[in-house]
């Protein structure tokens, strides 16, 4: 009996000590791994957020780029780090969702070897058309495409790229005959629309906003359940009758798998505080802040994985 009481007392003491350690986290610098090269939107977000977290934590937050193999290099580096909160991964949605269906031999299990912390920010995707397309929104375009089979083409940038998933899904579900033209990246695909080489593409307001404002591109719909507050007059795919078309660029934060839940919750709370900081938000005008902790991020990954898998199957993309 004495041994049992002693064991319970020891367990309670350890739990209390663990809680104290979590609340006083961190005691040394924290590293955020960026799985892409320096200079892009994900890298900019990490470097903008780091000093705000460092101020809250009273410790340096170091951003390290580990690009390669569609983000897998950085993801593996994070997953193999100690699960103590001192190494984190900032990831784009394609890394933690699309890669599960596009990569044949996966070096880690993305659902088990990474611990969700929090969703960060989102940029809505716009279904775009050249000014020559005589349609004011997506519903009007569907009617136009049905009346002119084979006339319209869209630019994509590789198997599983967002434009391919969006337009292939629309063509499949609405019985349209659309031609895919692959390019080497988002910039060439947008340029192809500008030159009327193709008539359709898909991109965020961050990339296409100024071209839309100048009348060189027009948005047929926002691929989201809610309208984009920066473009309130553009209807959503859901409003127009195509709720299955939901694609956005969004970023989130992870820890190595096995990180204690109380620690991921603590980090999530600090991240959410930064995302509500008006000074921080002024520095990321092209993104909308998201809210939620580990549970919210897990739910979003599960929901979008189902939707993305369905679109990848429709597009006929084979894992490489």
C-alpha cells in the first residue's frame, strides 16, 4: 500500500513538473524548418512570424531552409528531430495533403510522424479566365463551354497541380471538353492566359490580384466556401453551384510526431496570439489568418485529404 501511495505521489510530482516545463517553454532557441527554398511565400511567412514568437518566448527563433523533393526533405528532417518542441515545421498544404497521393515511396508517414500544431494563414484560389472568354462567372462559363466543346484550354503546371485538379474536376462533373496544357510553373501558366495561348488557369489573389484589377485577367469564381474579403464581389464556387471545387493555398505548423499534446497546445496558443497581432497582420496583407489548434488542423487535413484524393482520382494522376 505504501509503495502504491509513493508511486502515485511520484507520478503526480512528475506530472506537475512536466506541466511547469511546458508552461515555461522554451529554455533555448527554437528552429523552424522551411521545406522550400528561401524567397517564396512560405519562407516569407516563417521569417515574418519568427521574431514575434521569439518576443513571446524570450528566445531566438531560427528559420532554416531545407528544400528538396517536393518538401519531403524538410518534412523528414522535422519528423526525425526530438519531439520536444524545439524543432518545428512550417508546411504548405500540398506537402501534408497532396504528397500523400502523389508520392509512391514515402519516406515518412505524414499523418503519424508529424504532430499538428495550428493552421496559420490562407490565400484563396481564383478560377481565372482571359478577357476573351465571354462569361462573367463560372456558371456562365460552364454554359459557354458546353455549347463550344473543345474550344477552351487551361494551363497547369504538372500532375496534381491545383489548376489541373480544379479544371479536370469541373470538366468531369459538368461534362465539359477542356484541354489541359502543362507548363513549368505558375508564372508561365499565367503568362499563357495573358497571351491567350490558353484561356483558363487558377491562382491566388496574391499572384493574380493586380492583373485582375488591370483587367488583364478575370476571376470566374473563388474556389472557397466563403467570399474573399479582398474581392467581395467575386462569387464562390459554392454559391454558383459547384461546392466540390474548393482549393486554397494554406500554411500550417507542425512538430515531430510524439511531441506531448500539452506542448503542442501551448505552442498553438502562442501562435494564435501572434496571428491576432495587428502589427503582424499588416506584414502579411496577401494572407488571411486562420484560427485553431491541433484538433482544428487535424480535422482540416482529414477533410481536405478526402476532397483532394477525389480530385486526383478524377484527374487520373498516378503516384510517382
